[in-house]
């Protein structure tokens, strides 16, 4: 009987050894994957494996690390969703960026005042309340260390309200006259609750400086209804939208005593608690009222409006916060009007960035050629979103360069220089990704498709700094509701972190 118990215990021990061995083999397979995707986690777990014998510790550590890493990604994605929802126009986006910068100890600079900059200090300045440049002055010689610049844009395709916008239809409905801003996918704006955001200009004592108020009507007050299929049988065969007819939103049903003139101004005055007579003009656009969210079976997607390009603004600003006492001067430039060509005083084609970099150089060096030398030692990451291969229409994409969501940041190429990437700047970004432990992808247009352009080639016409055009892969670009990856957003932030180091 005793021998039987001993043999049974030996059998159980041998069984545990087999299980232990199989678990270790499985863990090593997991770690071989981690080696390619997350170097730090790989080294930490490998070190434990060769110093401990208890497999349960390895597995628990792996699961804890994995869960912590995934929670970081999800938290950062939720931060993005909150930022986008609080930024329904470029004006609110810049106001939110300013508030975050001030909270992190950045000092506001007036472009019309004298600047007194100190090395290692943090500053920001803005233009038109819709573009902003933040920077940390490097501790090294600026002519030798140069600038590390990330650029993105604050605007998105939308519907903009025209002057005197009230239109009465059928003596029953109040419509608002709008025009399209940028290349929106118009069909996605129909049958959705919409609201209004932007800025309002008021009477002041100085005619050259009106009072400006910012507004976000935080409730759904507009909708653009579709025509019923019973009245338009060909609606699913490729409808062509008449912007002046099909895209006008309904705001209200008219009552018996209705004064059309000045209706919107009165609404704005009520929201802002000002006199309607003091409202002179406005810059207002519509936005989707519903907030974005994380979705997918494994919570791998971000569904929201304005991902293009507030996601890159969000990642860049966060990375700038994390850069501590850099030798080079770290810069985050957020331009406006990219969606309409950038050719405005606050766009990438303006001298805004160049002027700021010059003023930083003049403050930090007495050398006459310091700015010219600093440019040579500088690099810019132009960060705008990129096209992922559409799973339903893959033939629209290049047969070789085919980015996928959550496959990593994308380097964008174009032979005609719509993207400013070349072999050298692509290599720089590729090395940054490797140092950050992030996989990256490459994108080029299908040769029979024209494709779009972005900030890089436009900004380099103003300031000739080595530049790469990149972005995260996404679907439904310029829809009112876009789609990108949770993992990709965190990965791009990690690359920006590495760049700012």
C-alpha cells in the first residue's frame, strides 16, 4: 500500500513536470512574439525565465504586463475620444490645447510682444485662435542641435454656416444655409443629430479688435434628413449631392409668430448671454453630436469624428509633455486649414512656423548664421492620417504597400512629392520606430488613383527642413465618423516620445 502511494506521488510529479515543460515552451513562443513587438517587456520576462523555476510566476507576470500595456493603450484612446468631443471646431481644439499646456507649466507668448526665452523653459504661441505652436527650448547650442518638429492640423471637413443663414421652407421649417468645408463624404452627414460650434465676434470700443467669444451648443439642434427611398428609387445607385439643396439642415418648426431675420444671432446671444445687437459676425461649423467610442470584439477600434487629424495633434502634444530637458528644441506645430490647401495666414503654407523658429534662434544665439545652421540640423515629422486597405474594396489600393489598422504607423510616399518623404527621411522614421519598439508600414497610392496631399510638402516650401510624411492607418477618412486603431494611436505616441528624446 505504501509503495502504491509512493508510485502515485511519483506519477503526479512526473505529470507536473510535463505540464511545467509544456507551459514553459508555450511561454517561450509568446516571448518570441514579444521580442518583435515590445523589446522592454521581452527583456524583463526573459531575465525572469532564466532565474526562476516557477512557471506560474512567469505567466502571472506576462498577464499582468500585457493587461497593463493594453490598459495604457485603451486609456490613451479614451483620452483621445474625450479630446475630440471637447474640440468640435479648430477653435475649441486650440483652446483645449492651451489649457493643457498651461497646466503643464508652459508659458504663453504674445506674437506682438518681446520674447525673453530661457533654455530648458516651455512656451507656446497661437495664431487666429485656430493654430498653435508649443516648444521646449533645448539646452544645447541651437545651431548645433537644431529643432525636432512634429506638425499636424486642427481642422476637419465640415459644413460651415453662411452669413444671414435662415431659410424658411414650406412655411413650416427653418433651415440653415451652409456650405461645405474641405472634402467631406457628404452622405455621412445625413440623418445624424448635429450641433454648432465655433467663435462669435462682438462689438468693441476698438474697431480693429472685436471681442471674441467661443461657442459650443452642447445639444443636438440640427439634422439633414434623407429623401425616402419611395420618392427616389435610385438612391442606392450612386446619388450625386446638390450641396445647395440636399445638404441644408433643419433647425426648427416655425410657430405662428416667427421672425426669420436674426434667428441664429438671437440663439447665439442667448447661449453666450450677450445682446444680439452686439453680434457682428461668426465662424461657425456643424459637428456630429454623438461622442466617439472604442469598439470591436476586442476593443481594437476607435470610432469617432475628426480622427483626421486631431489624433495626431493629441499624440504629439502628449509626447511634448513627456520630453524633459532636451538638448534640441522640441516643437509641436498645429496648423489650421489643411483641408482647404493650407494657404492661409494660419496654415502650413504661411510663415507662422518659420517666424517662430527664427525668434527662438535669435533669442538663443548671437551667431548671424545660427538659423541657417539650425535648419540643417533639424528634422520634421509631418503627421497626418494614412489610408488603410479597405477590406471591401482592396483593388483601390497599391498592390504592394497595403497598410492595415493596428499594424503600426505608416510612412507615406509619392513620386510627385504630394508627400515629402524621401529615402533618407523614411530611414530616419524607420529607425525611430525600431528604437521605440514599434512596427511600421509603408503607403503609396495606387498608380491610377490621384490620392491626396498633406502638410509636409507645403510647410517645406516655407522652411527647408528634412521632413517625413507619416500617419496612422484609418478607414472612412473624411467621413463624419472615421475609424482607426487603439494600438496604432499609442504606438505613434511612443515614436514621438523617442523623437523628442
